[in-house]
C-alpha cells in the first residue's frame, strides 16, 4: 500500500520507526550505529555511490530523528554530506547562444562576468557573477537562463543560501520553518528535527500513572491522511499508543473563529494568527504590521490551554502536518500549553515502531467540532469560519472583506498592499503552505484531492454551528 508521496519520505519514516522501536526497548544509544546497518544491511548501495556514504547520511538522519543539534534553534537543518548532487545554480548560458557579435550580455553585465570562448559563445564567470539577471534580459535569443536548486525554488522567503562548499545553508533570521524545502529536496538533504523522543518519554511516563494523562490534539487535515485506513481506526491507534484522549484541533479552530470574528469587529482590520509560519513571516519581514496580528492563540494552543485549565496534570501533544508548529511550541505564549509536537509522518512511524496495524483496529470517533472548525485545514476555510463567526455573534453592521492567501507568495502580495494602504480587504487569512495545512511538510501525502477529503469530513460534523461546538467548553 502507498503511504507516502516519495521515497525520501519513506526513508525518513524508516529511520523514525527504528528510533521509536529502540526507544521503547531502552536501546536508544545503539541507534546511531545500528539504524544505518539495519536499513542498509548489505554492501550494495541502493541510493548513493557507495554503501558507506549511504550509512554516513543515515547516521545524520538518525541524529535529526533523535532531536538534532540542540544548539541550533532552527527546526529545519541541512545534512551537508547529503547535499552534493545539485548543480551550483545561478545564471547559465545554454546551447541557444549563437555567438552573436552584438554582445549585449557583455555590455549589460556590471561586473565583467561575461567572457567568450574561441567560438565567441558567451560564458559566465561564477566568481564574478552577482546574479542580477541583466544579461538574461538583453539576450536576443533568451539563451541565458537562471537555474535554481529545488530548495531555493521552494523557499519563498529567500532563507536558503549556498555555503562556501556549495551546500545549502539556512538563514535562521529569514526561515519561517514552513518546511517547503524539506518536502521539495529530491535527496532528502534537508530535514526537520524530530521531537518524537520527547513524545515517547511523555507516553512512557504516563503508563500506569492514573494521575498523569496525555491528550492528543489532532489537526483536521488528518482527514486527508492515512487513506489506507478509516479515520476511526486512526483514532483507536493513537489511543493504543498510550494517549488518554484524542481531541480535534478543529474544536480549537471553532474557539478561534468565534473570538477572531469579534476581534475583527472591534479592530476593523486583522491578520490571522493560526499559521505560525505566516505569523513568523510578518514578524520578520513586515514588523511594521505586527499590530494587526490577531491576539488570539492558534487553535492548537487555544485548545491546549483549555485542556490544561481543566486538568492540571495533563500533558498535551499536537499531531498535525506542520513543521512550523514545532517552532510555535517554543514560543513563550504557547510553551505552557503544548508539551510536544508530532507530524503525521512521525505518527505513522510511532504506529509501525510499536507494531500497531491500524487497519485491524476498531473504529473510534472524533465528533466534537463543527464543519467550520474542520475546514481550517484548507485554504479559504478560516475566512469562511470567521464569516460564520460574525453571523453567529449577531454582527451585521460590518462589511466583511476577507483576503485568503494561498501560500507565502500570496501572503507577501497581500501584506505589501496592506503596507501601501491599497488592500481591498479587512481580514488576511495567511497560509504559508499552498493549499493550506493539507499541504504541510509533515503530511504523508500532498494533493488537490485532499481538499475534497477535508470538505467531506467537515460535512460529517455533528455540530452544525460554531456555537454548538464550543458550547461544551462553557
């Protein structure tokens, strides 16, 4: 059965599941040396030039699966030894160059980086090129193209640069932890560090401890994942891992939609606070607009706060598609309410590491959220929910004009218009991932079909209004 989009994801899963297995067997110290040999037992390479390099890379993957570099505050890290197959990139002269005598490219270059072969074909001196693109603009044959590495192309905040040895390097001050580079790197040379061991430690301590309860908050995008089983079986599988209760983050989304609609009415202009990568982007690149960020916690944090207000000894683990949630967990305003974060990839690794076949589980239910809370998982869902929140709060004398941003490029354009006071709207829904949370880097699968799955899941909600859903919290 197909569980992942790519073999890179499958390899990552293999490492995570072995880490899980060893952690429960109290043999984790053996992981660094044993896991590479377990995954590649023979001497014939399957992915790289030699088995020794493959194992060296797997060793680095294992370290990231065990938490990564504790001194590096970034959630996303580069495995240098794995990042050696991509071309340097930048502007290149293609075979379309006719060796013309006009030499417009040479005249346009401000650094004298254009040189010519004995055949009068243009060539770019990489040591001098500053990648301004002027040569490409003036070439009459469009013979000069810019090549970008997949990670650079995926990163919409320009947080990827090249180190002196030509491997990818993450600029922490620009990175918003969205994980787009993680999913797009064809060699798996960029990974998000895992907190799976923290989650395992929390679950192991809860075993046999009746006062210590571990709650799982699951993101609504789970409805488009684990398609080889039924959602109710996934819920049962999570409980088999040792979780006391499984709660929908969609209930937290209902709480946020209700509060955010009222905050929008009071302030007249608002940017959403649900996507941590979007919030981080505003803070780093549009710091003059931070006053417009909603003061509400994200659905994850809002629900975690509620759970801990009712159960002082509760531990809360969020399970979702988002690598940025791992960074959000560390924020001062969120830290008290969320104890660990797992992605769907890591949840699958927990199932396999514990030998839990969810297809053989009985079905449990998730039924404590509304349609509007559940559709937060896809782009436009939050905007629809805030509209419903305005309606249910009896706010009729307010012209609601949402701007749903589908990916960071859309977010950037909306924020630029807001800064220039040219935004035709009063509520910006910011989603860093194209398509919304259903395309998060920690998903098992990514695709347009996932949007339909989320909408279908929303329509199955027993609570038909936001107020119905949050009434259980009163």
